[in-house]
C-alpha cells in the first residue's frame, strides 16, 4: 500500500439521508426561499445566533463548518454545514 492510498479517506453515502460522509464527518447543503425581510432579520440577529451555536452541537456533534449565504437579492438562502457525531 502506498502512502498516497493510505492517506485517501473513504467517502460513503449518508446512512440516514442525502449527502456524503468522510469517516465520521458528514455534510448537508440546503437551498430554500427566504421570507421577505428574512435577510435583514438574520443580519440583526447574527451575533446572538453565533453565541447560541454551541447548543446545536449537543444535537449534531461537533460542527466543523457552518455557512449561511443570501443570494438572488436576498430572496433565497444557501445553508451548508459539516459535522460529526
């Protein structure tokens, strides 16, 4: 076995839904319509959302990366998270 092949992680499908899993790390990405004014409310509450984020780790394990982006003139939201647990 070469060093390259032993360092390559195994990628599998999520056992409980859509997405991929690399070892214990899983991912999910969503795209949905935003409610009118939702982007503005999100920006106003972003600091509290970030402060409360640790509570979600009790549900999903360790969050490695979490991103939220408003697109199309704030009419749609993309959310992406990688986590384990």
